[in-house]
């Protein structure tokens, strides 16, 4: 990183100043690119052409989305769609399954409904793209980016400015550990050992991402999986599942802590707490134990049925996935809540501003840029 050369410094400063001013004038996104890894909470069409029952490219999915049903498992925008907008992107990030007509330099969404960290998770629902395959797909995109930018080194320099959003693990519980008729995991592992095994596998996958340039990762913890409508019985949440999910999330937070020790002044990982009390205390929701649409055996909407009309009051859209209204709550909290346990060690906004702040302080220190030049332009 550090070079002794003066020319390097001058050149870098010049580039920084140009970037700095461009950010101000053109309202560029806070990061140049966003890559998304995950499951149905983030999928935006990757399952549409897969042989699986885990699909959502039919009505009433997308009823509140401008393009209608797209393969998003909700009525409108997903949480990461909303975060994408908060970050200042003009368009949503395209699904890996169809990047045609999109600029892959801005990012790609690899998320796949029913997928987990473990390859087998979600297998009883049919085909899916597990985390390992999502990372392999990312390597394909990285090669294309390298071709566009003139080599892998240039691509890496670009890719380490991007944000990498990883929200996965729910299906390793919902569609694996707690489905003993299909998966032996619960006979092999205690919840503690299982969470450990998942974290180990996730760590290897994150290493794979870092190998191709990833430097800024958002790792999202699991929600209260036992309280999604499909798991509620006699009005009670499935506590064993909540407890198992909590063990995973605590370990995920520890992983973030451990990985950040390598660069304490410039953390490369943040943890988002999906069960923070900031979320639990969200107001305006009157229904949280049933979904808004009529659901089939897997808790997903039955095609072409009319959903509830007061969708803003529902936490759940179907029996497994939240409404856009709720996604707005979770997106807002992960993006800029100052609530102490909602993100660690900082929220997404602070995370992406880290570099901007470092750059601008650096510039001001060396070449006394006139203060407030952004506001005046
Ligand atoms: C692929 O994406 C483009 C651009 O967003 C869109 O116009 C097109 O309809 C999509 N194709 C398929 C098969 O979904
Ligand atoms: C997330 O927030 C909840 C509620 O404040 C807290 O009980 C839990 O310990 C937090 N989870 C982690 C992993 O920090
Ligand atoms: C968080 O960000 C949203 C979207 O930019 C904004 O509407 C809201 O006021 C922000 N909240 C805080 C506390 O900064």
C-alpha cells in the first residue's frame, strides 16, 4: 500500500480530489458497486428459471413493485433493494441470472431462494444456488470486470471499493436443521456445534470473496426464525429455532470482531443485528402472526389470490417473508440506526463513509481544499 514515491502521492491526491468533487457534483452512490449474496430475503430473480418450488415470479408477489412480479419474495422492495436506494444507486442491482442490459460494474445480486451456507440446505425444495456457488458465480463476474478494466489487478483495485452484503443462514435452519425427515444435521450436531460448522464454512467462503478483492463486508445476522408465521403454533413461537438462530448470530458477531482485529482502524466487516430491539419496537404494525397473502404448504403465496389490502400494517407478506413496509424498517435501521446493538461496530452509512471521510480529511490536510465546496457547487 504505502509508497515512498512523491509522484505517487501527487497522482493519488489528484485522483482523490477528482473523485471527491465528482461525488459532490453528480450525486454518485456512496460506493461504486454492491454485490449481494443470500437467500430469498435478497433474491430478485435468480430462481425464476430453476427447477424448484421456491419461486415468486407470479402474482400476488410484486403487487407493490413497479415491475410487478420479478422473483422477489415480497410485495415490493426487499431490504437490500431499499439499502441500495439509501446508498444512492439509481437502479436496483441486477440478478446474476439476467445481467443483460445492466452495468455489472455497479454490482450483481447472486441471492437464491431456499439457499444456505451448506450446499444441501433447501435441497428438498429443488434447485438452488448455495453460497459456495454464489461465490463461484461472482468469480465469473470478476473475470468479466477484469476484461472490462484491463486486467485482474485493476479489477481488484476497483472491487475493493465495493460493498459486499451477505445475508444467509436462515435456510440452514428452516430448510435443513429443523427438517430431520430430509436432513441428518440435528442428529449429528448440537445447535452449538452446528452454528460453529456454519461459521467455519462461511469463513472459508468469505476468504474466497476477499481473494477476489472484497474489503467491505456487511454480514447480517438471523431474525427470530421461530416467530415467522409458518413456525408459530397455538400462538407461540418455536423457541428452539429462535435459540439456535441466536447462537449463530452471536457467533457471527464474534467472527466480525475477530476478522476486524487485522485492521482495527479501518474495519472490513460489520455485523447487522436482525433481532435488535430497535426493530422489535417498530411502530405502525398491527398484524405479526399471519401473512398477508394466502399461503401454500411451504408458506409462500398461492398464485393469483388477492392479498390483504392494509399491507402497511402487516409484518409478514407470506408465512415466511416480510412485507416491504417491514423491510423499510429493517433497511433504515441497518443503514443508519444509532441504536447500540443494531449494528457492530458501526452502521452501513458510517461504514461506507469511512473511506470518504478518510479521503477528504487526507485531502484537506495536504492541500487545504476550501471548506464547503460541495454545498456551493
Ligand atoms: C433481463 O433484464 C433486462 C433489463 O433489466 C430486462 O429488460 C429483460 O426483460 C430481462 N430478461 C428476462 C428474461 O428476465
Ligand atoms: C441483538 O439485539 C438483541 C435485542 O437487543 C439482543 O438481545 C441480542 O443479544 C443482539 N444480538 C447480538 C448477536 O448481538
Ligand atoms: C436514515 O436514513 C433515511 C434515508 O436516508 C432518512 O430518511 C432518515 O432520516 C435517516 N435517519 C437518521 C436517524 O439519520
